[in-house]
C-alpha cells in the first residue's frame, strides 16, 4: 500500500533512521514543517589530527558555508567532541562511520591530513571532486598543485624553515581560497556544574599551561622556571592559574606549592575549556591549550622553539617568544643537541615582557 505520508530527505533536519528534532518537538510532518531547510550538496572534510589541529582547521568552515550555503557538511576526525555545531554530521574514525561515508557519494571531499590513515580513505570514497591529499603507490601524495606547497613543507625541513605562510594560509590555498583572517570556531560547551574555582577576577588572570605532551620533550620549559615565572607574576599582583592534563598533574602540584600559583587539578576537555575561558592571558607551548586559547579569543604568549613561527596565526592578540640561542632540534620530539638545551635559554623576563605586550595590545 502506498503511504500518504511525505518526507523530504534533502532537509537539514531529516535523519531517516529516527524522527527529526522538529517532529519530536511539535509532531509536525515534513509537508507542513516551517523549519524545512533543503540541502543541495554534500561535503566531507577529513581532518583526523590532534585536537588542536582539528580546532585550528575550523576557520575553513566560514568560507565553505559562504560558498556552499545549502551544503550538508560532514567531518571525520578522531575527536568529534571539539567540532562546532555548524557541522551537520560529526563523524569519528571508527569502522562504523568509515563504512557509512563509503556508502555516500560526495560532491566535494577535502582531506587535510597527510598521514596514511587519512590518505588511504580518499581513493575509497566516492566524490565528484577531491582536494588535499590522497594515497598514491602506497605513499601520501598531493592532489593537484594547490596542495603541493603544504606537501613539500611536510617532507623537507629546509622548505619548512623557509616557509612564510601560516597553516591557515596553506589549507585555504589547498581549497582554492585566500585566507582573510577568518577566526577559529570553538563552541564553549554548555556546563552548569563546573567547579567553583577560587579565582580572583579583580586581578588579571594569567593561565600557565606547563606541559607539551609526553612525546615532545624538546619543547619542555623547566619546572623551576615555571616556579620563578609564577612568583614574579604573583609579585606583580596578577592571579596565576596553572593549566594542564594528567601528565602535568605532579608538576603543577609542585609549582603551586613552591610559588603560590593556583592549581585546581586536571579535568575533562569540556571543563578545561571553561577554565581556560576564565583566563585573560594564556602562556603556553604549541599544544592543544594554544588552540583552545585562540578559539576563545584569549591573549596568547606562545613559547616556540622547534616550529616555524610563521605557521601560527594569533590574530593580533598574541606574541611568540623563542629561545635566545638557536634550537637545533627542528620538528623533533627529543632534543638532539649535545651542547645545550635551547629551552634553557628562553628567559623568564622575555615571557614577562610578552605578557605586558599582549595586555597593552602592542604587537611584537
């Protein structure tokens, strides 16, 4: 028997396997629904990456939404929890979600990851147009000239060091756009039960993110230097809050005990976002906290030693502080210099000066 009920599969809200949200709210059917929003194409973004890399790729959405206003946008990642709500379908790198996207024909596929897992998917997914990187002869390879520059900076250190483009300029270029200062898109999670942190909001709040991941020890600044910085900031009348995850817990406890800086422990990702949002300035190495701070429009003092500083877009709200002596472990997880450790030559005074620069909105 032919059904008299009509449904519109092109609607943004239509899900197919369960009722849509407008129907659950009011009981309305498709033909009478005032929230009907047709979508005329399907776009898949693949950016698996670390959480920070996912966050710093979100500015691309401004351009995609502008050019393809009725597109249904899918994003495949390891960390869908940080994807903004403007993504129509958030996907995690699981066999279930991979099987799902293999059954869809996309109008546009954008893969911005050069690792094998992401590139291996590209030849297997149906798409009328593909951008970024794919797998060719078993090796990650660029798709077209637009991706060539970003590809070369990833395989030759000297090309990377000479690069004058930011990460955002590079990924916009891959997609045929020019980066025009589009901001990160980071939704602050709704949370009503976050801790009542003992923070004095009458003072300037400086968040010190003391870690850089267990693998990248080449970026570590010594614990005693964080202690010294904390003491000086407190002496200046600033409120100092220590930030970090489980790996930094023991270190942050020590810094707090010896300096008087406040440390409230480590939290879930959502609660961490809220704690970062309480700060006025974030001092951090190149970590997830950097990109969370940028996404929350915080002033940033970035401690950099092993990356090309041109890679980072701080939107005029930050400064980059580097060691006074050259770092010889470019893009390396461990320091390979037997003569000295370059981060020992990153001074406390230079960071204090950087904090004052961003607080007075003077760009370095």
